[in-house]
C-alpha cells in the first residue's frame, strides 16, 4: 500500500471518529448500524482497517452528512486537518 493511501485511510478514519463524536454516538451505537463490530470500527477510525466506499456511504447516511465530508483532507499535509 502506498504512503498516500495509508495517509488517506488514516485521515478518513479520523473524520469518521470526529463525525461520530460530533453526533454523540459511541462505537457500540454506530458499529451495528454499519454491520461492523465496535472493534472493527475502532480499527477503521485508527486507520488500521480500510473502510469500503459502501461503508463510508452508510456512515454518511447514518450521521446525516454528505459523503464528501469524509474526504475533506489534505493528504500531503495530514496535520492541517487534525481531529
């Protein structure tokens, strides 16, 4: 996996965590609605597990956010959008 892909996975995971927390949802609340275990979601938020596009769409739907919100990251400068 390329360095850019790892950075993007990490950044998207951070955005998922941020969105979940902004909606005041726990891992245990959100994970089953996505067909995941809380541990799988936690790994995704940490960037250790890649989220498929369909799952990102589900996250956006459940949290009432546009899908592109999860991609508002600057991969070249990951600290720019720290969450």
